[in-house]
C-alpha cells in the first residue's frame, strides 16, 4: 500500500507540472510492451507495433508504422535480431530517436533447427544462431525489466523515482514467479524433461530450468528440417517415450502434428513462445504467458 501511495503522489506531481506531456514510446514485441507499460506508467505513452497473435519473425510493416515511428522519441526492441524487419522500417521513417535493446547484457544461447540445447545428444543441424527469445526464461525477464527501467529513467529523469518504484515491485514479482517455476519444474523426472516445439525459442528456458529442447525449425523459422532430421526426431520421440510435443500459438501446426502422428504420440498442448496471447486469455500478460507455458509443461511431463 505504501508503495502504491508513493507512486500516485509522484505521478500527481509530475502530471501537474506545466508543459509535461507523456513521452511517446514504441515497442517491438508484446512481451516488451507489457513490461514497459508496467514500469513506465502515466509519464509515457507506450504502444506496440505488433498485436498478440502476429508472428514477429514474419511481420511486414504497414504504412501506419512509419507514422507512429516518426512521432516516437524512443523504441524499445526485444533485440538479438528478433525484430529483423525494424532496421528497414527505421530507415524508411528516418527515425532519429533512441533505440533500446531490452535483452542487452544477456549472454546469448545458440540454437538451430533440430538442436539439443542442454544434453549431450548430437544431431545434424543448421548453423547455430543466438536464440532471440530470452524472455521465455523468467530469470532473463528480470534483465529485460532492468534494461527497460534504465531506458525510461534516462528518457524522463523527472519520473525516476516512480519508475524505480514500479520496476522494483515488478522485478520482485518476476523473481517470485521464477522461484515458483523452479520448484514446480524440479518435480518432473529428469528422463521426461524433453520438449519438442515448432521453432527454437526455448534455449534459455532449457538452460535455466534443466530441459532438453528440440525444434524442427530454427530460431527465426528461416530453415526447414531435412528428411534425416525429421527421421531422427521421430526416432527420438519413440525411443525415449517423449511426452512433451507442443504446438505454438499463432504458428502453423502442420510439422509438429506430422511428427506426433508419425511417432504415435499425442500433441500435449499449445505454448506461447513468440509473444502474448489475446486479451482475456491466460497468456494476456508476460507473467501469465510464462505461467501458462509452465503449467502446460507440468501437465504433460510430470
């Protein structure tokens, strides 16, 4: 209660200052947007270029994006190449504001199609690239929040105390969620900790929570698996009794459904790996998305 009263008092003071208008900020992903709104508050007008359900790797900017970008003072991206379309958009909009990478400072984990991220199995695979989805581990989500906090304070020093207070409260929530996930996922027997999903978006999750993750497509879905790779995955599913075969929200299910059918297993559930779910869904917020994924994994593997 004291924290909320401090925030309200600071915001009331800021918004009564003459000439103070919300700072326009654009975000490049729904996860980053959710965190930025939680941390920024009323001092910022924050909007996202993407909607829930839009594939960020296949996104094609529209003319209105140029207008919105031209009016913005800051853009907060996920980074690591997640928004591969942004450089072209920024050039077309002649954007001269600040560009922030929410994933800055996170040690990249390499991934590729049909790649094992945490165990000692070997597979033929495409050239490894950094997995641009660190946020799928809640531990890395803390770094996102810290980077966003620092960027917003730099943009509006007059709102520094309110931003810090909001960020502290959010980071505490993220750490509690990480602790919950760590405890719950530890109950899954090690032999069952194998997840197969459509593309390579769980490398940080695998590293931080102790899983083997296999993906028929690459981290950016720009590579197709070979017949040999598919055969290896099918054999692995059969031989190890893999139960964690998952679809992904807003992704073509064909390949994963084919793998499951040929291996003789059922698809476990749908994960949210590239962004938030629609309003009203369990995955409408960042923490909701993560908890939904963990719950689906627990239900399938425990």
